[in-house]
C-alpha cells in the first residue's frame, strides 16, 4: 500500500488528522533509558488517536550512533506493532542529484520511512530521486513555521512572494508525481489559505502546533479541504512531554474534529 492510501486509511480509522512528532531531546527523556524506550511509551499511548508519526532526525543525530539506532528501532517498532500507521521521517533532505539518491536510500531503504520531508531550493534534480519512489510520500517544504521564514520566503519574485512560486512548482510536480505534497507552518494561517486556493485537495503537512504557537483554528479554517480533510497536523512537545500523552493526543484530535463536523 502506498503512503497516501495508508495515511487516508489511518485518518479514517482513528478519525484523526493528528501527527505526533517523535522528537525526544536526548537530555530530557523523563526517566526513560534511551530514546527508543521514550518513543515506545508515547507510541503505545497515542496510536488510537493519531494518523501518523513524524520523528525528526536531528534529535537522534544529537545522541550519536545510539540515537540513530533508536530511530531505526522506533520505526521498526511502529511498522511491526502498528502497521496501519505511516511514519514520516522529518529529514529535510536534498542535495545535488547523486547525493540525493543516497539520501533516498537512507530514508526509504535503511530507515524504511513511509514518507520524508525535503527542501526544494536546490531545484528539481535534487529531489527527483525521492519523487521516483512512487509508493512513498514526499513533503516539500513551502513555508516554514519559524519567524525568520520571512527573510527569504516572502521575497518578491515578479509580483508574488517566493513561497507562492515554490507552491506552484510543488503543484506542477504533483501532476507528474502524485506522491508529492506540501508542508507549511501553522504560524501562517493566511498563507495556508492562499495555498489551499491553489491546491484544492493536496495533503498539507502542518508544523508548529503546540509549543511553537501555531494557530490551530486559523489553520483549520483556512486549510481544510471541502471534504474536511487534507491536513496532517503535527504536534511534538505538546504531546510527547505532556503529563499524559494519551490524553493530549485525544484532546488535540477532538479539538480538530470540532471544525470537521
């Protein structure tokens, strides 16, 4: 089963658009012996309320070789115990073509992620190796959630900001590679609305809900498709460091669903 179908099935089964960002700080594991043990507890507590897991590779790299081992073990654990829930590896990969081929092998063959995030600024050839994996999902960064996003992403190209030019490219790529989607931060709800007008049904990965201060209501009002889908709403620290991750995941799911009913 390809990523998109796996995602849609998980969203339907759990009635959820919530994605849990598995981003455990190796210096803050709340008593767990390692990142895998930390993640295992979170996954087991939240699996019935979410549609996707999204580990951010930097948190594992910061822990060295053991961290990468724990990332691999985490993905393997999810595939074995919750095979209907996809894993989206937040790697933000892309480089010149032959290097990206190696990145694609890392993400899809070694880690066995169902999807990945990539950066478009090296151009099409730098992300084509990911696109060619038709059974996997590829989320192209369009507008990031951080305040400094405007330093470059708002620069005008002709009479349009750069992030809109990127969005138009993503839409064009999606016509040839239907496994290509878009990522935007929840801190920019009006921009989400602008992108939804361009991409009526494309799934958007939404980052920045929770600790980053993303606007959930604005995101949903502007980003939901006509069938009240089309979003993967990621929360990391707000769930994994909650006193009760299960309750936090359920609460976010239910809050989102108020706008879908």
